[in-house]
C-alpha cells in the first residue's frame, strides 16, 4: 500500500468487531458496534504547531465518531486527525 497521510492525519486499521451471540442469536454485521481500537498504519509529518506522537504499529483508542472511513485494496481503514486519538495502548 502506498498511502502517506498529510499534516497531522493518521491512517488506522480498525480492530475487527467482536462476534457476539445472545442466547444463540447471532448479531448481524449491521447491528454490531464499531470497534474503538485499531492499529496505526501510517502517519503524516505533523504540523509546526503539533508534532506527531503516534507512530506506525501503535495500538490506539479513538472516539466513536472519529475519522473518515475509506477502503483500500479491499480493506477498510479510518483516516483521522491525531487529535481524534484518545490514547495509545
């Protein structure tokens, strides 16, 4: 993959949603909660006001509505600002 986020943006691969069943009923994909954890794939260079703290292969936690979803080579990713990341695990 050849993608380089710009400025303070971060490309994140979300962790797979956990498979849950309730009393033998399998929850469909559309009803599953979005994961709030993922792995950083690529980072931008930062800005003059904000240096990049996260780096590739960091596991991060982010907000429920953080980032923009995009699909590359059949894989779903999120691209977000570093400020949308809540913590490095």
